[in-house]
C-alpha cells in the first residue's frame, strides 16, 4: 500500500519573509511566532493599518504547537460563545487560500464525531441541534449514513464500544499547518511586520502598572502594547509581568503512519474511545490522543497514551492494523479550567493575552488572530473575544467545553 | 511512561496512578470571609512551573492512598530522595 507523495503538493513562493534585526521600539510587540501570533500580526496590519509591529519568536516561526497539531478544522462547538468564534474562524478559513494567495491545502472533507453510548447519542444530537440554531452546518448520522460517508469505520456490534451514530459537520476538514503559518508570515511581512526569530523574551518591563516593553535575548525592545501569544508557555511569560493565569501545561501527543494510498475520506473523531484520525494529503494517517494527565514542558508524553490511542484506532478502523507508525511526538498545551481560551486585557495596562487554547488551537488560528488584532488595535476586547476574558474565572461565567465539543475538550 | 514510587508500595508504572495536580493547596480557613477574587484564586489558579513541581498522586490501582512527590516538569524526573507519605 505504500505510496509516493502526491504530485499535487504545491510549490512554495520563492520569497517568504525578511529576517530583520529588531528595532528599538514598536507600537505592538507580539510574543510568540506561532500560527496565532502570525495571524494576529497579519490582521493588525491588514484590518487596522497597524504595521509597526514585531513578532518575537524564541525558536523559529511556527516550530511549536503549529508544527505539532493534527490540523483538524471544525466549528461545531456546543456553546454559543464557542460556536460564534470557531464559526468565524471557519468562514475565514474558507477565504484564506485566496486572501493569502497561498495553497494551504484546505480540504473541507467533513468532520465526524462518533457516539458509542446512549449518553454520547444524546449529547451529539443536542450539539447538532445547538449548532443548527447557531446557523452552523451540522447533521446527525445513523450508522448507515456513516458507512456511506466513511466506509472503513467498523460498524460491527461485536466490538467493545459499538458505533451508534455520529455528528457530522460537512464544512469541517483539514489544512496543511506549515503552509498556513508560512502564508500568514509572508503576508504579514509584506505589510511591514517584522518577524524576528531566535529572539527569546526574558522579561516584560512594567512601569506604574503599565507594560512598556520587553527584555529579549537580542536586547530591550520598547512597546506601546505587548501581546502574549505563546502557547505552551503563556503562564511563564505572563508571570514575567506578575500576571497569574489559570493555566496548566500538559503534553498532547499525536502520531503519523507511513504514507498510504488514499483510504480515509473524512475526519473521524471519537471522544469515548479517544482517538481522532484523518489522512494527510501526502498519505500519512494522522492520529491524535488525549492529553497526558500530568503537567509537563517536556514535549513528550507517556507511551501508554499512544498505546491506548492506537487500540482505539484499530477497533474503529481494522484496516489500519498493518500500518506502521512512522513518528510520534507531543506538543505542550495550556489548558484553562473550562477548556476555553483566555483572550483580552490583563491587570497590567497595555499587556494582553491570547492563550489557553488547549487542544483546540489550530482550527481557531484565523479567528484568534482576527479578534486579538481588533483587541490590540482598540484596547478593548473584540465582541467575539469578550466572553473569553480573564475575569470569567472571578465572575463564574465559564464556557465549559470539556465534554460536548469533541475529543479532549 | 513514568515510573512512580508509591511511598507505600514502591516503584510502579504510571498506569496504576491518577494525577492530582499541585500539592499543598489548603482549603480556605475562613470561607465566609473570601471575596470573589480570592475564591477564584483558590478554585482556578494553580502553579504551573517549568522545573520542580510539588504534586499529588493517588495509587488508584494499588493501595489507593494519596501522596506528594516533587517532579521536574522539564525532565519528568522525580526529585524526592524519599517519597512523602
């Protein structure tokens, strides 16, 4: 079954971005050059005309979680606040290849969330109803429908957790994560944003309760506003300014198989047996797990999590039994108590955060950047971001997406 | 997989344990006196260090007892010379 890479992978542009030295001062300094930081910079420049912006990246662009996710895109979240921001994101995804003039291999092949128990069925049907009330595309699938859309799912009743149905969002899908980051980076650079790699932020300068700049491995940089968009390390960066964030950092593991002929036509997720599977354009099966239970910054997790994930995958897809695992890895995800992001101002003036996306950040990349840019441009939370303020942990207005939204939420 | 030393049962595989997060988080002594911000701090905010972290584990598939351990969150090495009961 081994296949050569698809001949349809696009070529990259000859020029992507400059590598400028940092200037002494910027209107906005964004800490973190991953997908969300790059998208924030792009929309600051494009939507708000703010181009005196630096993105400071400790390593290389998009080398953190943007390089470690499973590239799944969907918006079928339960709660109104979540559906609003993720659907805004999905609409931006649909425009993105044309807008950024870059083939990001965005493929709306649908996302299926399997139900394995009566509880799953009820939660799934409830979520489909909530999605439709919010104007999203959502369907409830019976097993016959699942077989029609994804014939390789094991629908036998003779398994430990039989498949009883599924939710389906046809507009969901996948994109090529690296291309997304490079597309945003190229576009931001072209609009004048400085993307500065190998530049670690080591301190945040606060004067009279106001952030005025950052200390970096390449010298001090003054800033009118500072945005922390450093997934996996957000609480550590915020602590440099004395700001505590309710985040816990965990490994989230994923793996790919060797390259195979196209066999898997959609994206299948199962919360109950805990695996999510798609097939990348080149042919790898891409599978994600749940988070490892313990706090860690090690970018690796425990083997039993991979074992559990593969056991689930093989029960759902017996056809994968002879596929070889090519590579496993982990990213570090910052998880908030309600599994929803934290976006907006902090107790320190001119210091903003966009963090806590947990296991669901990739799909949010466009909207995350969009709302963060508007928040940074005005100093006020953008409307879609307002429910995600840090204050919700004091007011109690949590947005609990642990259970109903999908795997690992 | 972590090898975790239960102070009662000795070294065992991680799959026998459940994680309990930060150790030493005391219940408020006078809950009635807490304002919302202080409650939020108690309920939702935990340390998240990159380095040594005092944390709780329960030997769920063994003696079912809770204990504290100190682990480095970068290397995943347990740092206690003797696990604490």
